C-alpha cells in the first residue's frame, strides 16, 4: 500500500447493496439451483437475478409484448440472454455448427447475435433450457464464465488477418490473460455442469501470483470474496489497427513487435464510455498510458491493475465505481506506483506506436502465410435468415466445408479465416448465394454500428439495432446528394447512455434519450482516440438528418485532403474538442 491509502478519499457511505449480495453469495452460487426448479415464474428471484450475470446471463423480457401480457394477467415473457466467453473471438467451424443448432431449436428468436465484445449471444432462452444450454456449450468446449457481472469480462484481441505470426502470439496472450483473471469459484461447474471440470484454454499450469496481489481469500486470490467494485474490460490490440476500440476498456495491452515477433506490451488503463444523462459525476474517458512491460511481466501487470482497482475502487456508489473514476480520485501517478509495487517491477517508458485506422477491412485479404481471409459485414451482428438473405443458413453452409477458423470481430462482423487458396472460390460462392457478400453495401453502412436495445434490453430508452438499417438508408441518400458515396463517417447508435454501442468513440454518436429521441454527439475521430461532445439534446430523426445534411455540405466544401468528419467538426468549430473528460465533457 502507499503511505496515504487513497481509499481514505472516498466519502463515508455504506456499501452498495451489490456488495452485500456478493458477500453472501457463497462465491456466486446463491440459491440459483433451487430457483431453476421454480415453475411459478420464468425468471429469477432476489439476489439470483443479479448473480446469474456472473455466469454470463442477463434476465430479460420481450418489451414489445409486455403490455399485452399484463392485460392477459400474465407475467412478462421472461427469458435470458447468454454471452459466451470467447477470448480473442476465435471459434472453430464445428463449434459454430453447435451454436447454430442450439439457437435454431432452443431460443425464442432463432438468431445468433455477434457482439462488439468479440463473442456471440443467445437471445430468448427460456428457463427450462438454461441448464441444457450451458451443458451444450460445455460439450462444444465453450462456457460463459465471467462475461457479465463485477469481474474481468471477455478479453478482446485485434482480429488481424494479415500478420498471422504476430496475431497468433497476441491471441495466445489474450487467452492467458483471460484465464489468469477468471473467477476461481466452482459455482459455474457445480450449478450448470453438475460438478464437471471446466476445461481451461491454457496448455500450461496457471501462472503464480505475487503475494502483493492476493486478496487474502483462498478461493478468489485475485478478485476477492466480493469480486470487483464494477465490471472490468480488457483488450490486446495490435497497432496500427484499433479495431477493438481500446479506449472503451479498463485495461489494454498494446502489442509491440520487433522483427515480426512480440516483445511486450504498452499498458493503458482507465478507458470507459458509460455515463448517465445529466449526471456530471459520470463521464466517458480515454485510457492513460502507464508504460511498457516485457512479456514475462504481462500477467503480473494484469493482476496488479485488477487488484488495485479491487482494493481502491468505490464500493458505495456503483455509478462511480469503474477504474477511470478511481484514477481520477487517487491520481494516475499514485495508481501507477501501487501497480508497480504489486507486480514487483517498474514500467519501462512507453514504446512508440500509432493508430491509423479502426473498423474491419470488409472483403478478401491475403495473409503473410498466403492463406486468404474473408471479412463478412454482418449488419448489427444479427445472423438470421431474412427474405432473400438467408445469412444464418449461409454461415452454417460455410461452417460445413471450412477447414480454418472463424474470428468474431469487435465490430460485430465475422472473419472466415485461414482459407487455403484452393478453397477461396468455393467459400465466396456460398457467401454470395446467401447474401453474406453484397456489392450494394456502402462504406457508410460498413462503418455504422448499434447496440441491441429494444425489445430485449431492459435499459433501452430508444431503438438502436432496429433503427440503424433504415437510418443508414437515409444517410446513404444524403451522402449521394453531396457526392460522398465512397466516403464514410464512423457512426454509432446506442439505446441508452450505458455505452454498449460505443457511441462515445464515434465521429457521430446517437445516444437514446426517449422513444424516438436521441442526444447527438460529434467530434470523435476515425482512429477512436477522442471522445465526442454533445451537440444537441433530445432530438428526433428528422432533426438529426437535417443537421447531418448541413454538416455534409460543409464537409464536402471545406475539408482538408482526406480529413475525417470528426476532425473537420473540431477544426471548424462545430464542437470544441473534449481534451479532459472530467473537466470539460459536460461543458457547453
């Protein structure tokens, strides 16, 4: 500990009720098992409603039919959304066929939803299918441990289809970090797998922990009996491509290579995007550079950062419990010093790196190993069979013949990776026949993304996923009007200010305020390294389109070289840049 314990700066307040819940949960077991057999409700009672999140699930209901069911004196159609743990987003074709089968036969909606956490979700799983779902995943070699709740969640890794050697090394570290920071409780196995062992993705023995990191709890040495104060997100990113949006995450490892080999990571801490409308104590922020660590100190650095947040994070106010608020409260230098104490080493100076792009390179690219990789644009990440576009069937047909792997991206797309040259034409034919490749998809559509929102997300204030396609149609018309058909603006839409759609790293971001109304932000950049600023609050779609129409006219006349719209908006004074989020994010 430092001489002056930064926890003393916290206001004197009782712990949030979630702290009681975790403390009394018997290491996340609760009474979930008995709740599963309660046929009087389709949901979970008491603490179990929150505890299932640590097992990768959220209880939801279909809000489109909620009022109708109330009139019929029925409870809402309760079900769960499950998010798989998939470090680095790599999944095998045989596993894909398995998740496709479950989605088709045992979910209300039949879809597979790719997320911007580089994994997939099942939506609409009824109570009687929850335990069979976990057992199904287990047989496929998958699980949903710690993909939600106050823990380190699914670890992202740049989906680099070109530099195969460097990507392979970075991906292996993403898996190691995931395993190192997982909860150690046996609750998942006991509840869902009847005590069967959950197979680790690591091939070596778990790395030892420095004594300075341990929580003092034998069961949970890294996370502690009460786990973390709030959710925690980690990435491994390979410059110059910021496809994982590192500034949306608490802990980031920026891969540094020399002569094509990974030598270590620059460590950045404290990014995050969630906020609350009108609450100036909440704000998005970019991550801070801590320094460089060689490969052998990577896991120690990860555990040290997590443990400092575990011990110093705000456990009284969950709205101020994320890592970025701890950094702001105690000071970056104090936090760094404590991390160095706990990992038993000093950070080296940051090695040079630069981000020049993000998003996904849609279409074919050939890797350095001469294999081909096909990135498929999946609008909103929703794989379903639509009229004339049987996307889900197409992916199933590809999985039947593909000999490489699939990579789910942090932008809700899918890479059919490691295709031998002789198989390239066959894969393309299947993809085109099922609408997975379309020459009609515009650059603007490829660079637009939305969270799930209505009808299943309980936090949603406005539409996002269902709003984006027709909104993009209207944007495409505006781009054509101004002769910008080959251009794009990074657009993100989220149904509430919780940040899932990453609107706070967009050039133009829409954040739901009420049904049919959004807050309009602009001034982020294409590289994903700047927070946008609020331009206008609580406006409708026609108002938004009218504003963007004017902006496009200004942009086409006054941009410099290939200047992105976000940079143009800042340079020309449409908005002031957000230079320091705590100080000026909420400033006019």
